[in-house]
């Protein structure tokens, strides 16, 4: 729980710093919000890494080939990054750019998910009675 | 890697604004634009350094290393 308090406190401090600097220097406010976002991301990533270790053990036990799970991790990473950039774009005011980043992320995720879909279809075809 | 980076950037921002104002009032307008520009460039380098650090951590964690043909 203390990590949550840390994240909340950093977010509040960044917002206040942004407000203080905004009238004086508007472009620095964007820098401060970006840096605050990065710091919070680093905290969440430290928690995400042990989730991934647990997932790795599960995949080893399940025995299904690990290339599919690498794609799943990559998709999570892509979602992570596109969400980060899209919110920065919305912060600076040009939300259309943020939507384009989201669209690009979705398309890349779709392209990466294709092998998973094909492998699922193969598994289903094997199950069907000939 | 904590709150002090936020305060550092805020401090640089306020400092550049103050220095710009002082230089502008004392008649040296071109130097004040240079000073504000220098402040922005310094903060930009700090932010870009943090973003590259973020990308390397994400790449190492989500094992992006196995580069797909087109990504």
C-alpha cells in the first residue's frame, strides 16, 4: 500500500509544480508533467516485473511454446507506451495526435496478435473430429 | 529518481523566467532570449535523458529484444 501513497503523493506534487510554473513558463509545465509521469511509470514497472516472473513460471509449467507469451508481454509493453505518449499529447493540447498514437498502437497490437490467432485456430482444428 | 527532479525542473523554469525578466528590463533583450532558450535546452536534455532511460527499462523488461521484422 505504501507504493500507492508514494504514487499519489508524486502525482499531487507534480500537479502543484505544474500549476506554479504554468503562468511563469508554460512549456516547463509540460516538462514537469512528463517527468512526473515517467517517475510514476518507474514505480509501477517495479511491481510489474515480479508479476512477469510469476507468469514466466506458469508458462514454463504449462509447456505451451513461449513465443506466444513473449508476444503477449510485448503487447502489454506497447499498450504501456502508447498510453503514456497519448496522455502527454492530450496534455499539450493536441488530442488528435494522441488519438493517432493510440490508433497506431492498436494496429501494431493487432498485427502482433495474428500469430496467436492462427495458433488458436490450429488447436481448435485439431480438436474438431475429422 | 524521485521528487527532487520535479523540483529541479520547476526551479530551472522559474530561474530562467526571472533571469529573462531581469535581462529584458536592463535593456539586453537578445541576451534574455538566449538565457530562456538555454534554460529550455537544459530541461529538454534532462527530460530526454529520463525518457531514454524509460525506454531502455521497458525494452529490457518486456524483452523487446527479439525484434519483429518490421517493429
